[in-house]
């Protein structure tokens, strides 16, 4: 099988699993509190990443990690999975899955504006246009089928879902600046993140809670397919692609596909404003990513 076809197979697997995650979030949160649910997912992801590192014979890279790099992992692990997912999962508690997920998708636009203070880059005019279009999409999605009734949506949930995009964009920037091996870097990040979550459970007393098998199973699924192995499917897809841009744009199929799972598994009625707002958000991201034609 040629590399291009393989790249689409890997991309398809990543998109499929990512599209199932909003449903898994809701199932898990139906039986577990946020903190134990996220702790189970993070520990599962850590185990998956450890297996990936061991399978790739990269343990020497861990031993060669410097004190400065460990400190960087401690900071990145605090952002993701700790803060980022705590905020995002609270949004999922307050909003329908079909609303919470696409609101988080504005992170590529936020990324551009964070790159000014962090990477000292200039903002182009198209970035402001992209931001306006994407936030129009945020408003339409958050209206939950009633765009002319602003008070209809849960404002706290909307702020948390869009706010989580800021933390993910910051994590992305800092992660890109860290030039270590991706698998090793992610493993160390999640070791620290898991430690923070366990400490938070001890401090808050949330360690002793009733848990349901369905909720635990969904949390393990999230750890494997949201935080763990799916990232490597996506990385493989990009490495084998004949056109990275073409494969990268396929990721925007995930939120539309997720509506199918949300509707048939969670039985959420799909608001007409959800796909409409999604189209606006994705249009904004594509406008931001487009490069001017060379003459």
C-alpha cells in the first residue's frame, strides 16, 4: 500500500476516534465527577504513552532529560491535561455535547493572537476577519437553536468552552517550542498532569466517590483515544501525506461526524444552529490558514 493511501487511513482513524470523544465525555460525566473522571483518563493516557515510548526504544531519551526540560514538562502538564481539561469538562457538564465541542474549536484563531506576546509575531489583517467570523459561529452555536434569544444559552458554559481554547492554544505554542521527541515529551507532561490530578483529589477529598462501570469504561476510552494513541495516528498521517495541508483540513470533518454519535447515542436533538455555526468557525480557521497566491 502506498504512503499516500496509508496517510488517509491513519487520518481517518484519528478523525473517527476524535469524533466519538464528546459522546464519551457525556457518558463518563453522567456517572463520575470531573476530577475522578479526568484522573482515570489521564492515568490511562500515561500508560498508553509509556507503552509507545517503550515500543519505540526511547527510554534513553527520558534518562537524558535535563532539569530545565523536566521543569518545562511540569509546566506543560499543569496546562494540559490539568487546567485545560478541568475547564473543558465543566463546560461539557453545563452544555450539550454538540455545543461544547465546536466552541472549543476556535483555538487555532486564539493561537494567532497568543503568538504575538509569546512568539513575537505580527498579526495580519485577515486574522481579525477570521476572529470575527469564528466568534459569529460561537454565538450561533451557543444559541442552541434560538439565535434571537441571547439569554437562552448557559453563559458560564459558553465562557468555559471558549476559554478552554485559550489554554489549548497556549499549550500548543509552548509544546512547539519544546524540541524534544513528541512521545517522550507527552509522556512526561502526562506524568506531571496525573500527579497534579491525584494531589487535587487528595486535597479535595474527591478520591472516595461512588463510581459506575460505564463511567470508568468511558474514562479509559477517553484516555486511550482522546489523549493517547490517536495523536500518533494523526502524526503518522501527516508524516506520510503527500500534501500535509490536504490531510490537515480533514480534521474539520470530526465535529460534523461527532453530531451523528451525539444524536444516536446521547439522543440529543441536533440544533440547526450547530452545523451552521460550525461552518462559520471552520471558515474562520481556513481564512486564517490560507496563504496568499504567489504571482
